[in-house]
C-alpha cells in the first residue's frame, strides 16, 4: 500500500535505488539532498532510520538499506527495471488535479474573474509582472476556480527548478504522469494532449522562455481542448497569447489623509495587516498606524511579496521600526515563509533571479538606471547609459519586457522607473562598481542641462526633483564635481522657490557658494546663486543684514555686467526687502529706479511690474489716489495676457498688486469692490498653488476683513495663514498670523489673550526685522492695554507706534493710530477732550490728504461722539461729509455705526 514520506527521504531513497548494490557515501547523499546547505550527518541518519521504518526493513528477514561502516549506505533489495512506453492517461480518464493550495488571496477577486473569462474564451493567457507581485498566487486562484469546468483535469507545472531548456518536454510529461526515457518527447506529448480537455498552468517561465514559447504554441495549435495559463516576468510572444500585466496591489495616493476605516479598503494595507506576524503582534489600526502602513506599502510599490516580508518584521521591530528599516538596504535580506521557494525567501534572492537571466549589456544598463530616483524619460536614459540612441531604446524596452523597469504612458512621452526594491538591489551593486562616479556625473550633467533650458512646465520639472536632489548630493560629495553642482543649483533654484522649498534652496545655494569659495577663484553662477540665496533667506530667516548684502552684491554684479534684466529682478528684491522692513520712502525710490530701467528696455512686462511696484510704494506711504492710478494702469496693460509670468524674487507681483489694490479700494471708500478684490486675490493665489503667494494674499487682505468687521471670515483666514506658514517653515508669516489672532482677540474684548499674542508676535517680528506690520500691531496692542485699564502703558505704546510710522517715511496707518491715541487720552482724563479734538481734526485732514475716506469716516465717528464734550466742534457735520463719500458697503461695521450716529443726532 502507498506510504507517505517526506521530500528529503524520497530524494535519499531515489539516490540509493539508482545505485542499487553500490555503496553511496554519506558526503554524496548530503550533497545531493541538501545542496548549498551545511548539515550534520545526524540529519542523514535520521532520514535513513525513517526510511527503514517505512520500508519495513528487518521485518520477516527483509533487508533494504544497509550501513557500510566508514563508507556510506547501500540499497540491497532486488530492483527490477521496466521500460514503459510513453503514454498519457486515456482520453476518457480524468487527470488528477495537481494544484498546490493557495493562501487567502487579497485584493485580486476582479483579476481572477477577468483571467478566468479570458482563459475560457481565448484558451491561452500569460500573466506577466515583476517578481513578487503575485503572479503565481493569482494563477493558482484562477486554476482552482476553473477546476470543475475541466473535470479536475488541471495540472500545475512548476518550472522554477528546471535549468536545462532541452528538458522542458520531459519535465512537462513527468508533471502530467507521463514517464519517458528519451530526452525529446514533444511529439508524443502533443499527440496525447490532442484529444483532451484540460488546463495546463506553466509557472515561472522566464528563464526557459524560448522553450516554453515553442512548446505551448505547438500544444495550443494542436490540442484545441487544452487551455494554457502561464506566469512569467515577460510575455511569451506567441500566436494566440493574451497577455495580462498584473498590477500592483492598490495603495492610497501620497496626498490621501486616511482614516483607519478607509485604509482597510486598500488591498495592499489589507495584506499587510493579515501578514503582520502572529495574531498577538498584529497592529491595532489607528489613524496614525494607517498613515505609516500606507507609506510602507507605497514605498514597496504595492508588491505583494515585499509587503508580506515587511509585515513579517512587525513582530520583531514594531510598526515604526519596520518603517525605518525601509531605508536600509538590508531589507533585501528579510526572510519570508520557510515554505516559500528559495528565490522567494528574500527580496534580494527574488531580484537576483531576474538579474542572472540578463545579458551582460542588459546587466550593465540595469545597474546604471539605479542612479535615477523616481521616474525618468528616454532622454535621461540616453544620457546616463552613454549608449547609441538605438541601443539605449532597445535595452530599455527589453528591461521593460522583463518586468525590471516599469513604464508609464500618462504623459505624451513614456516615463520609466525602477521599483523601489529593484532599485535598492541595483544601487547596491552600482555603488560597489568602478562605474559609479562616471554614471553619477552623466546623471547630474543631464539634469543641469534640462533645468537650464527651463522649457518644461512646473509640474514636469517637479517630477524630476528626486533626481535633482540625488545629483546635488553627489556633486558636493568628496568624489563629486563642484562645477556641475553650481550649474545644477543655479538652474534648480527657481524650481525650489516656485515650490516653496525655501530651506532646501538656501542650503544648496549656500553650499555651492561656500564650496567654490573654498576652492578659490571666481564663483560660477554667482549672480543667480546670490539672488536665490537672498530670496530663500528672506522668507525663512527674516530680513537680516545678510539678505540685504546679498541683494546689494547681486546688484553690483548685474550692473557691472550690464545685465539689465538681472538688475530688474534684484531691484524687485530690494523693493520687497525695503517694504518688509517698513522703509517705505526708500521703497518708493527703488520703484522709481525699476521704472527707469524698464523704460530703457522698453519691456512691456517690466513696465507692468513697475506700475504695480509704484502702486504698492504709494499705498504703504499713504498716497492712495496715486496708488489706485498705478494699480489700475498696470492691470489694464496686463489684461491682454492673463498668463503673463509676473514672478520676481520669489513673489508673484500680480498677487502682490492685487492685495494692494484691495486695501487701497477700502481706504478709498469702495468697500464692496475691496471685498471682491480680496476674494479675487486669494483665488488667483490658490490657483498658482505657491504657498508664499497664498500667504501674501491672506496676510494683506486680512486687514480688509477686520476693517469691514467680518470677524468670522477673518478668523478662518488667519487660521489658514498660520497652518500654511507652519507647514512651509515661513517663520515671519507665522508670527504675522499670531499678531492678527491677537488683533482679533482685542476686537472681541478678549483683552488678556490679545495682549499676550500681540506681544509674542511683535517680539518675533522684531527679531526677524519684519516690520511692515509693526505699527498696526503696536496700535492694536495699545488698544488691548487700554481695555485692561493699563492706560499709561497704552499711551506709551501708541506713541511708539506713531513714531515708528513717521520713521517709515509716511504710513497709511497713521490716521488710525492718531484716532487710537485720542481714544486713550480720553480714557486717561476727560479733561483731555480739547487735545483729543485737535488730534482727531488733524487725523481727518491727514486722511483727506491721503485720499482715504475709509479712515476719515472712522475718525469722524469719534469726533461726533466727542461733540458733546466740545461744543465748538461740529462733529456731526464732519461725519455727514465723510458718510456722503460712500455709495456702497452700508452693511460694514463703520458705515452701520455712522448711520446710527447720524440718525440719533437728527432725532
């Protein structure tokens, strides 16, 4: 009767029977049964003992295996050899189902159904994809699903251990129960299959793919009832074959903010959770865990085997520890299931299997591609491989066909990439080769040239950032090339700035300048590097003397070189710097210089920008009529081309002008147009998508909402400003947001909170030398101190605010600061009414000289209230004159208060 024995014992028995009557040494048996593994002789003795027990050795005098002391073992029972004619089970006999069991399949139900349908309809389907993606699992699931339709006549043919392609036909025959002795039994095999209905599953075909292609094509053509399913890392490319490229498991996009419940809907995460070690070590999925697991699965490209191996580490290293291990190349050595095939035991073994199937030229090119981070195009391939055009295209196509390189066709031209685990394998080998620096030099040079052309859209350039960063790291390494590094930094700086990667921009610009200075001699690309350094420093480190010196040094270089376009860019930077430090007089002078250069060039875009810069200078200095004229003229000239690139020195000047226009409109007594312009400015900034532009729009339109009395909307806008500033490390903008939060608290009579927040904001902004909001924040702080009854402190603070406004060269906030001082003086003593009346009258006159009915109305309301204590003051008439300037915006806080005051007076 049949006896069940293990695979090792069977191998020993076969070896002994093949040499029946001859002593087989222990060393020979161990080498045959445990190749490439060191085992003790005790393991052999244990299996021999088990075989004797199964065979009944010694029972009733029967002897099968004897031990020859000092030599080995011998099979001593009689052995009869019988020639068997090649035959398959008859046409009417059922083939036994030789299908391995399949673990619960995750996330592939639709794929299994699709493949089953294709296989029944077309008879020949190949499942292709990179190693570990789950081809065998899916194919087995399809075979199990279709077993009944073939009456159980389903055969699994594992080719992974087949080394000699010539042995393929006999191996297939053996798997089907067909015993043969001749090497090529193809004809007999095909003839016997011709009358059957069955399903053949050929697994792991890639290393003998030519032979598999020839055999399966013959079977498909001659045996119409036989359906063929294959798995391989590349298509067989035979007649009648339907190729199904197996996709990775589903992973969430990087931008997705997942909850734990949502995460379970992604097949990659579900697999990770199921394979994360013993039940008591499985992570309890929280929202935070979901984000970590999603990142792990993304970095493993949704590869099923890689995810299983990563999940197996959770029991030992925890979830966070496993995530950190992904940065370690030793993840390629993570051990998988003991029952898995040898090449599926580790990721390294899996990839090594494919690597060893490549030609020498393919291996060389495959390793060179590891220099790329993320995806890359064919031009980059040509640059890095240094192969003739035709050969580069040919080799990349062959690597794609072998599932070692992935290709995407979402854009006009295909983009290629190595999966992360594949790249880790290739990069490890590249770094140990003499080819490394030469490949890295070509890689860095290609991306420097690419960015210098700058004819790509921002989105396309953004996709190359990983490669740019890798090239920069090499360029400034001990074996790198500083000259290429300087070119690359100068070309990449505008991209870093446009994407608000300000800290990164500052780091690389500073490193490029310092590295070249240490080398001695001239600094390559100094003008571009210093401009970018100044911009990045201004946004991230405040308005320091270093920023100013960098801008001035750049202006010197541009002037000496006669480069007027660069002069314009740096004058724009100087204008921004001077407004940020509240030197409005000097900012007006720089705007005039900018206009002069723009006129000499006759450049339309520069003339438009000049109008806007002058408008901002006039607005901040308190000349609202001139400001509005400049803004209107600039926008009228820009109307013919809404896609003008108006970005200079890290700012989009259209957005900068738009917020200035909104503020100017409110001060000019047009509150409805002001709020419309506020919303337009924010919308346009959001469309551009640059965090600096959005922050600028939020900062300079928030006062419009506060002036209007729309506190709820102002609060939402302030919160968004603080969030964005935190996210992008824009320290001065974060402090401005805190200051606005303090202003709003004071408006709501939350005095202690408002005073605390304003104090913190002013301290930070003072340290950063960011003074454009200094006077208005000090005015709000004085008002908060007044609410707390600290009148002396409030008076000192408002005097300091007014003094700072005067030092700035005139300020649009000065009338409002004078109004607040009058309010504080009245709180100090009612006897100050005369002094207050004179102060407010002067403030009204200043408002009128500034063409600011917005301030005039607010001051006139206080004058009308003061009229009761100063009979000689005709405050009601002044208020009525101011009120009559307005034709809309009657729902705003100031106009409602003015109308109520006038109605009360008339009664």
